[in-house]
């Protein structure tokens, strides 16, 4: 399943330091990280079994530095997903 996370980042310096060093749990993969120019917003495309698996990993790592919204991708209408 593909999962999108939208981040509203309150501390870009800390968020990106942690995000670049995170060791992902088995079964999770991040395909794309798309930040804005000042690092205060980002959209990320993940792959995992459940939304809560991604949520637990993200909140545990950078949740104190961002407000995050999660949703599963409806693949039949999606474009450009990894194969």
C-alpha cells in the first residue's frame, strides 16, 4: 500500500537532521520526499502494510517537530507511482 504524509514543519533544522538519519523499520520504504524551499512543508510517499505503520515511524522520529497528516493512496486513480 502507498501512503502519503503531508508535513507542516515547525523546526526544519531538527526535522531534516532526524529525517535524513532515520533507520526505517522492516516493511517500510520511503519513495519520495518533496520539501518546499525553506523546509517548512513537505510531502512524502511511503510504502508499507498499513497507514499506522508509517504514522508510528514518523511520529516517533519527527512528530515533535511537525504536524503530520496521513492518507492511503487510491492506486486506480494515481499517476507516477513506483512499480
